[in-house]
């Protein structure tokens, strides 16, 4: 059996272990002083773990294709990349990285819209989840385009806000995926399992944005 088969016990264990480590890192990063060493280390743990989990999720699709899982993984990679790049000064290297993450977000939008087109002829409401997800990805894509056009001076007041927004979104996706996967076992209604976790994003973003405005958060530039 291929090691990347999603039902292989060892691959499943590693994927789950890294996912748990990423969530733990995110929770620590959220609870400690922003900009502190524990925050930076925990944030990096989340970013690295989530990146590996997203990449392996895409590899898993080779043997068990799951379009929405691939979209979630790709949007996670784009969000984390955008969050980390937001903390850096604008340069040619950063611009290249932002072009990659923004292009990836555009691909996610097109991928999901393609899924909508395939789902609609089947009848029912199967086309609604990918359309809702596509709308979120499209909003992030537009924001990416706007941020790319800013020069260094224009970026400065928006740098931390963008970092908070993208990391909060990546965390929401990290919460979203296991809930969707285990919704049946946990007796969670499919609609609640799919849409509910996204509430984490605006809640975290607005909470920490207010703390940022009150100058209670200072995140050093990467």
C-alpha cells in the first residue's frame, strides 16, 4: 500500500499528529504576549505544522481525490505564506513570494467555481459549500491584490492587521478540517460542521485588531 494512501495507519497517524501539534502551537500563540519569544516559537510551530499537513493533504488526494480538501489545503498554504510575508519589508523576494501566494489563491477560486459547475447539474444543494468557500477565497484574493500594490510606506499601518487576519483564517481552517472529517462520529450536523468553524476567523481577527488599536499588541517585523 502506498505510504501516502490517506487510509494508511502510519500516514494517518503522522498527519493527525502534526495537525494536533499545529493546533496546540496556534493556541499557545494566541494565549501568550504577542511578539514575545514564546509567541514567535508557537506561531512558527503552527505555520510549519499546518504547511506540512496541507501539503500532505494534497498528496493524499493522489489516491483518494477530495476536491474540497485540496482547496482547503491550498488556501491554507496561501494564507500562511501571506501572513509571514506581511511581516517583512517589501523587496523583490517578498514580491515574488506574494505573487506565488496570490496566484495560489486565484487557483483556489477557479478550482472551487469549477466544483460548483460540476455540482449544480447533480441537483440538491451540493453546489452551495464550494460556492461559499469560493466567495471567501475571492475576497482574500482581492485583498492580496490590493496589498501587493502598496509600497513600503503604505504597507506599514496594514502589516500587522494583515498578519493577524491571515493567521486567524489559517487557524479557522485548521479547526474546520477535523470537525468536517469527524462530524458524523461527533453527531454534528453537516451544515454546522462546515460553516461553524469559520466563525473563529472574524472573532479572533476583531478581538486582536481591537487590542492592536489599543497598542496592546506589538509584533516585531520578521
